[in-house]
């Protein structure tokens, strides 16, 4: 980066941070003003303007906010008290946003359930927030039925069909109930004394390891997320954001929606992501912003050419998880003017923003902003799975380009809005995410659980999740780095890398589950891995899957794959061993498996 480029970068980050600071300041200054209050005002000024596009429907600001007021009055009617929780199991639709917004205005909090969960997993999510009411989209009724026997409390079921009218004649319970209530503005005097410290919604972690946790999104955080990105993206009333992500997660449901609704803009909601319809929708609805998760960008780059893929009006692709092996092709092929990659978690307090389009970076902390953001990377020992501490018992800051865990100081006194940590519904889960005695005795820092490195200019780069990184032959293997390298081999649609236990060996060996395309060549994979990866990071086992299993937010699942290992008696998928003697990928058989387990191969 030359001198002129460096100056431009400093100016970009200074402007960005000042914009964020300015837009967040009024939140703390007005502790009884909640997100619903702000959207009430926007809706009043734009009643007849379309707020939400969905399939062949358009919902005006007036319709959107009126329905939310009906939900508030319904919540009062069923005796929801401040802090009570109502679970919501609904597919993407405009009414979804009115639902949780209305519940939050009543003093209650909506628990936004992952629509891919069933059985005990879904029941767990309902139990940990103590919900006594649940709103269910009829399309998802079977999911709830599979979980009903595992739910701890008696729970009142309210069917709500967003495709049916709100009418007293409706045979859908909540559709009929809502019709009895006015959509007029709910006055502050008619609701509990809600403050920005009270819960607005609960959003669940993805559950890539263990069961999901319910992150408490306070009214402060809900406003901070949406208003912060209004500032970062400089959204206006002319912007339209295209959302294919699930609304039960903060990325799509609060960040993307809020970034435009805050200023009278418009949101285009898709029921679910479709690579074949993506660019046609962008052109049809004249989208200016696209909210992404990295894997969606990967899907798009693997999709066939679409005549509309460069005819769009997108000015920003905003999201997180875009990996370097996809980044350039996505940016170039689809002619995206700006990729606004950022880093953060729904419940976290460690935000990072890549404001100047630096390739591969999740964001930057300029030297002058370090004390402002209170982020740090501490030395971390993957083998012992713990932070490295000095003789004084305190953590040690990682050097430039050294991989460590990203942590962020917890400051809940209002002096540093981005450093709040409100925790989870489960207090034990909250405690596990806090690291004490980091740089001073008695301090508290949020553990991101991510291994990160930063360069001398303060640009941060994602390396791997703690727990995903494993050791083999005395070396640390980052699954994300292996996945990026392997994914560049021809005709691999997706690679999911993980470590598996091999009897009579120290550590875990590299294994990869591949989703391959028609012309994939097995014979060249080992030579490719040898040319692009160090010996300790090359896949020893290969599993072929028709589809890589993911969470509801498109994160790859690894836990079950790790448990199944390379045992052919547990796996129906095609399975291969990179035989070091033949230098070929050989189909795994029971006999070959037994030889590997008995140490017959020098691996």
C-alpha cells in the first residue's frame, strides 16, 4: 500500500468511526426510546411508501407498523409481562418483522427460533428462554410436533399464517385474534417502562458445536446493530436491500432490515436463498445492497452464467465470512463496486469493519483507534486449548502476524457502546464466554472463540474457529486454510475440512468432505495437495457427499463428521484413503480400515 493509498485508508476509517459514534450516541442518551419508537416515526412519515417487498406482495410502512401495534395489543391481552418470552417459529415474510417488533413494544421478548431445528434441539431452544407461548407458521407445524414431548413447560400454541387475511372469520387462531385489536400507535403510557437495557429479542447461536445458546439482544443492541450499519453503508431512502438470509438471525433480520428501515428505505425479503433466481431478483427489484454470508457468495460463483449477473444496481455487498478463495471471483465476475466485509457476532462486542475493500480482511483497527475499540489478540496454545499467560498470570498480546484468540474488553457502563456484553439466557453460558485477568487483575474480556492474526497496518484476518484447528505431526492445522486451498482444485463445489482421530497416532489427521461436480478427477487430487499444502495439512481421508450439511445460517457442521471419522461401517458416503505407499486415493474397505487402525501404514 503506497503513501496516498494509506492516507485514503486512514480518512475512510476515520469517517466511518465518526459516523458510527455519532449515530450510536443518541441511543444511550435516550434510555427509554426503543427501536419500535424510532420505526414508528419513520412509518408515520412514509405511511404509503412500500417498506417490504416479498414475492408478489408489497407491504407499506403503514401496514407494517399497524400490524406490529396489533401484535403489541395482543401481547397485552394474553398478559405478557415485561421480560416474558414468546417463541416465534416462522419462515421469512414481512409479517415476521412486525411480529417481533410488536412483542418487543409490549415489554416482552421474541425468541427467534431456527426453522431448521426439530425434536430435542428445537425443544432446548424453547426451554432455555422459558417461553409459555409460541407463534407457529402452519408450514412448520411438523417441526414443533417433533419437539413437543421434550418441552418442559405447558406452552400455548398460536398458529399464524402470513398468507391469510387478519380477520375475525379466520380459522387460523392468531389471524383471528389479531383482528380484534387496533393498529393505532401504542402510547408509551400504555406500555411497561421499557429501557434500552431490557431484552428485545433472543437470537440463537448456530450450534456448530453443542446445542444453541440464546443470545440476549437488548433494545440497546438492536438499535446499535441496525443504526450502526445505517452509518457504515450510508443508506438513504433510495436504498433497497436484498435479503435471502433467515430473518431469525441478526444479520438478515435486524442488521439488513434495520439499515434501510431506519431511513425510509426498502427491504426485499426472499423466503429462502436461490442461486438461480438471485440476479433476476436483484434486477427486478432494483436492489442497491445485498446482505451476504460467505457461503452464499460461493454458491453464486459456482452457479451457471446468468445474463442479469452484471446488469444489477448493487453498490455494496455487505456481510461476513467471505473467504479469500471466493472473494476475487465474486467481486470481478459480478462487478460488485464495494465488498463491505465485517466481523462480529449477535451477542459479541468485538466488531470489525473492512471499510476500504482490502482483499481478505475482516476489518481493521488503526493504531489511533485501538483504545477506542478495546480489541486485542492474545497468545493461544491450540494443543492445551488455552490462553498463554506470563509469570504474572496475565495474558500476553500476540505479535504482528502471530495467530491468537481475538478478545474484547467488556465495558457495560455506557462509556463504550460497542463493548457491551449482555450475555445469554443461560447464565452458565455467559460465564464461559468471559475471560478474566487478561491484562489487569480483575478485568473481563469477551472470548470470541476465533483465531485471528493482524498485520502491521492493523488489518485483521480470520484463521479458524477454536476447536476447528487441530494438531497433526506437531503442527497446527487450520481447517479454513486447508479448505481454501482444496476448494481451488477443479470441479470441487465445496470442501469441509476437519480433524479425525487415528489409532496409534498423536493428534488428529486431516479429513475433508467434498461436494464434487461432474468432471472431478480423483487421480490429480493428491498431487495437487502435495503442491499446495505442507505434508501435515494434506487430507489423509476424503469423504464424498451430495451436500455439505449446514446450520440455518450456512455454517458447515463438523461435529457428526468428526465422530464418524473414517470408519466405513458408520458411513454410507464414498470414502477414500490417501495411501502414502501407492500415492493414490483408494476406496476405504473394512480390511483397509483395520490395517490403518493397527498402524500398518506410516502416516
